[in-house]
C-alpha cells in the first residue's frame, strides 16, 4: 500500500530482456537507505518487488502482464521514474490510499499554465471513466492528485510547481503515456451501486445504503 506521495525520482540504469518479461535496474539514493530484498517499491505507480540491491540501485522483475497493462514497457535506459516505498503504520497519509495496481494507461493531450501551477489534460479511458469524478482522487504515474474537471472523453488535474518539478510529470509532453489507478473507494462504491438492485439482507446492508443515499452516491 502507498500514499501517492513521491519520495524521489530514480533513473533506469539497465533493462534486461528475459524473453517473456524484463528486469529493471533503477538508481536511487533516498530509498536505498532502508531497503531490503522483498520490499515493495512503486515505480511510476506500479507496485514491484525488490529482487536485489547495491549501494546505488535496486533491481526488479517486471512480468508480461504488468508490461501489457502499464507504461513500463515504454521505458528506456536513462529515463526518469517516480519512486515511493510502501506505507508503514507510522507514516503520514499525505495523499490517498494507493494499491500500486494499475487500472489502465492514458495519454496527455495538453499542458497549460494557471498562474504558477500546471493544468494537464488526459484522455479518459473507458475502463476508468466510471471511477473518475471532479474533486475525486486519482493516482497518475503514482502521484496522488485531485481531478479538477471531467468531460465526456477527458479529465484534468492542476499540479503545483513543486510536484511538477519533483516528479517525472515535469519531463513529459503531449502524447506521453501515464499509468492510471483510480480511487479504490470509488471502485468499491461503484461495485455496490452496480449490484444495488439485487435483493439485500441484513441490517448492515440497509445502513450502508442509507449512508450512500445521504451523501449523494445513490
């Protein structure tokens, strides 16, 4: 589990083709101070397991399924990546709960300025559309962000200069691919609503339905 607060950016040092999957070697400085083999690290929002490490980098195996459903397969040696280590019970929850399981990828369609901030527009994949709403949370390349606008086929976020400059979003342009993880709460609510017409039983179901109606989800 992660929070969507990027700890540092690393660099892809080496990509090794393993026929049906690949191995990444990623440079790091901050996260290596407390890393262990088997730890979970989010790379551009994708939860991966540390296979090995040395004084300035760690390695990960990336499965064919992960390559098919994320933008990791587009990475090249020398590319920057967002890094976040997993959440511990004592950590501050500065963003929102992020699982590291990517729902889909999207493309940047425009980047503009609003004062000192950056407004970025993305296309809205059909598989993510039911879960992305204005003022809701979304993880983009592992960054916890708030959706500011949703139209029929796109959505926007506004990014403060610090986040833009201290993540890989600052190096991306129109047409670049990003990993999308929708808010897990939105997913659970949508699943409930999809089944709300089914016969329910028990006091807990009644109370949950009343709360969803009270706060406007139904």
